[in-house]
């Protein structure tokens, strides 16, 4: 009997039975079939980004979570005389700034409110005035709120100023259409356990080969050396250190299921339907979304706490957990909010079940919210 709870989070997330089943095997890191699978995964990731090796792009797999992938790029790509400008409207942009500081990099931050898109006029001015800036970094879907930043417009501006562009696409890649060339990306970072619906264990970087070739010797760590990891994969198809074999087996299956669903377009369509059903149902239950529809992604949705003083998030969370549903606490700096993810192996039936459980939980707390019909 499956006793797993449904995960309405931005990752790890609910996976399909067949993705779980793919991990019921052992694989040797030097097995020719395993090495061939890694090569195939790298090619398919490039295809998802609208690029290829023939077009001058590479896919590099790295042990560790998405944060490891982001730090690998930041600590490997910026030269000693370089400077990174980071666009920040959430926790994950702030995390990139922390990484830059930890590695002693020259950095500047352009911050906007957590419910506001970056101000491109301010970015344009900063790049014009400060010629020492060599790289710009931004988060595509900032899962602090679910806001979707205009990555193509940012990329066009960065390209016009002839700077390098780093994009954290952790919570968007695989479900939100992205073309690395059109968006002017030099580096895109994502991970296995997000929209591709694999399991945690590794991250990946898609990068222009010309840019990668220029960063040899820049890395400030051993295990996060992006250039060395790429060279290792190119030389013998192997990870430099122990690969996450079971996570890779699961990811291979997850990629097949993504393709069967209609690729990025098909998966995005399901997630968008999840989001629309969730927002409509939550509004009926008295919850207000934090973001406007114009800035909201369909990846994760943030809601204000009810104003009724009887609402206690810890109790709300625990009761839903007991009913078999896991949601996500808020990360906003000033407002009381919580988040519900729309991604993973969930659909209309699961969203409706969650809405019913939320209504029941509110009633159990004495809140005057009607049960959905």
C-alpha cells in the first residue's frame, strides 16, 4: 500500500511510479550502458533548451542540489578581475549574492520588492555606468513567491551591453519554454527534481562552449569546478567523483515521460491547469494570491494568511500533513504567506483533493469557510 503524501512543493516533488521503479536497479559508474545513458541525457537536456552541441552548447551534470549547480557556475565563471551584478527579488537571488561574497567576488545587487519585476531601466543604467561588471545573474522563476522574471528582456539588455548572462532556471526549466540562444544565456542552471520530475541528486548546467572554454583555471573549489567537470565528461563520459547513479536512472525515465507528455509545452499545459484550478478554488475558500496574474508563474503559488485570528499556519500545515498533503511555508520577509506548488506528478484530481482537505481543515479550526460543492 502506498502511504506517500502528495507533495505540493517546488521540489522534491511527487514522482511517477515508473520513475520510482527505475531506481530499483544498481548501475556501475564505469558500465558502458550507464556512460551511454549519461551522454544521451546530456544531449536531451540541450534539446530541451532549444540548442545542441553542433550549435556550440554543452550540458554538464554535477553531483548535488540545484544550489550546488549555481555555486559551481558563480565560483567557476567569474575571473579574478571580474564583477557580477545580481538581480534580486527573492531568497534565491539573495543566495547568489551570498555565494559571491563567500568566494570574495566583486559583486553588486539590484534589489526590487518580492512582488515586483526587476527594473530594466536601472539595469541598463548600471551596465552603462559600471564597465567593471562582467556578468549578470538572475533567477527565472523565483520560488520565494512564484514570480516569473522577464528573462528574455533581461538577456537582450545584457547581450546589448556585451556582458555574460547567468540564469537560475531551477523551477522553470522543463515546463516553461526557454530558448538559450533567443534569451542570450551563457549559463543556465537547473536540477533533476523540479519540472522534469526526477529525484534529488544532481544539478546540471547548459552553457555556451566558447564561454566554457575560457574559464579553465578560474574555479575556486575542487568539487564545483565546472570546467573540470565538463572536461571529465567529455574525455571518458564519467563524473570526476562518484555519480548519483540511482538519481540518473530515475532522470532518464523522467525525461522519457516528459517527452511522452508533449515536452515542455505539454508539461507546462498541465501545470498551468493545476495553477488555474488551485487559484479558483482557493479564492472560493477566502484565500488571496500574493502576486498579480501578470507576474505569477504556474509553478508555485503564494497565498496570504487569512485575516481571521483563529488561523494558525502550524496547525493548518500539520492537519493537511495528517490528511496526506504537504504544502510549503512562506519565505517572504514582511508578510505572512504560504506556498502551494503546482508541479510534479499531480493533476486536476490531486488539486481538487487538496482543496477539499483545505476546506475541511478550515472548518475543523472553526473558520467560517464553506465546503466546496
